[in-house]
């Protein structure tokens, strides 16, 4: 799904670029760029959320959490995942309800394309659903590890990325092996 999300952003940029160039040099416009790229951005973003969570790539403000002892930090990670599960569940419910309502009423957008809104809303809801499932899986794994008193594994699973993680990823991206002290 993350690759599809990435290609969606690329396609969105290409569509906008084409529309701008066509308008300036060829004298015509698709007149639907705003609507279509809005849909593409919405479900591209939603489809990338679960992967970003698994890669620990979300922006996190956890300066205080990282300074806590591991015994407290492991419980704070579980609470954070629980709150994220509540939020993701609520967002998923709202997205599914919205798509169902659009389907029931046969709602379409106001552009010349008259796109049935259930199509982009369903893709968006699917991405949010995958985030919710991923959060539930991480929460379950965290609670099992918590019950087994394996706080270090919880920390590796859900804590924010370190500079060592980012360095190793950057080196791997350019085909270099990370130094021994960065390999875990």
C-alpha cells in the first residue's frame, strides 16, 4: 500500500504539472485537477499511514517519554498506542459512515466529471481501516510484551527513531553497509 501511496503522489504532481503547462502553452485545462488531485492526496495519505507507523516515521514529540526510565516508558508506549487506536477507530468509523452515506444518496462531486463520491471515500476509508488494524496489531503485541516484562522489545517496537536508525537507513539507501556500531 505504501508504494501505491507514493505513486499516487507522483501521479498527482504529474497531473498538476500537465494541467499548468497545458493551460499556459496549449490554452486548455482539464477543469477537474482540483477535485481529482484532492481525492488522490486524501487516499494517498491514508494509504501511507499504516506503513509510516510500522517504520516509526511519524513526527513524534516525546522528549519527556524518552527521558523516563524503561519501566515507566513501556507503559506510556502502551497508553499512546491505546489513544491512537481510539483515534484511528473513530476516524475509520467516520470514513466508512461517510462512504456509506454517499453510496446511499448517490452523491457525486460538483465538477464536470460527476464522480460518485463513494469511490474516493471508499479508498480513503480503506487506508484508514488499514491504519486502525495496524495500530490494533501493535497494541496487541505491546500488551503481550508488557505481560512478559519485555520492556526493551517494546521500546524497539514503538519508540521514536534514533539518529542511528536514520543513519543506517540513509547508508542502506545509497548501497553502503552501516558501520558495525549501527548494526543491531
